[in-house]
């Protein structure tokens, strides 16, 4: 009988040993967060300034939950990036599972936000409570991304606790490879939501092609 592992309990060592996941060392593997980023309008910048102020104001007074992170930070980003409009659509709390062929184990969990395009998964977002390290969310997001049956197209991810953000890219093919972006934070004086939105828009354009 297969052993069931909850996705939130999995780590990178498990993913490497059971599913052959490897970190790419190719400089050109994940350029979507670095190159050909679209510019954003002044109105979008003003909106993102307000999002940042709203978030920082909330965390000054009390810890905020995953649901509040989604509402205050993620929803505006997805809206401005165009993920609420065709050809994209959004499903939330989607159950997924992956199995290791030789290990007799199944990894199960739920994706916090899943953005889809013509049945292909485009973006996995793990919104962890503010104050939690993103390191704990990365293996969980990668486990969900590995459950994607598509072997031809790249899968992108984003992990965030509301104030910090890291993008991920996974290509499965024969051996699954992944890479991470730099970490972005709302705690800098400059508003890094500008860069995050530009990356989201670029990923959307890449996958439309």
C-alpha cells in the first residue's frame, strides 16, 4: 500500500531522492525574471504603492493570515498581470498528488492559488502567513509543480509570505530541473512590487506564445 505524504511536510531532499529533482546550473535556464520585462504604467505603479502601504499598515498592528495575504497583496497582482482574463482562468485550493514510481509513496496537498491556461498550469502560488520563511514553502510549491502532467512546457511558481517573494521555474522532461529567482521584499524603500508585476506579465506573455 502506498505511503501518503502531505505536501507541507516534504523537503528538497525528499524531492531529489524520490523524484530526481535537480537544481539547474545553466545561466540561461530561468531568464524570464531577468530579461525582456515589460514596462508598467504610472497608474499601475500608483496602485502598487497603495498595495504596499496597505500591507505594511496591516502588519504593524497584528499578524495577518494567508487569506489576508491573498486579498491584500496577491489578488491585486494577479489582476494587474491579467490572470483574471482570457486565456487564463483561476482555480483555488486545487488538490494534487504525485507518486514516486519506485518508492510506493504519494505526495498529496492543496495549491493555494492555481492559474491555468488551456489546461496547462502556469503559476503556483503558495501564500504563507507573514513571518514564515519562504524556505519552508519552496519544497511544497515544487511538489505541486511536479504533479503537472505536461512534459513539454515550463511551469512557473511564486512563493510569498506577503512581504517576500521568490519565483520558481520547473522543466520536467526526462529529468526535472528547477531554478529560483532572487528574493524580492516589500521592506526596501523602493517598491519591489513594480518588478514583481513586470515578471508576472512577462511570464504571462511567454506562456501565451
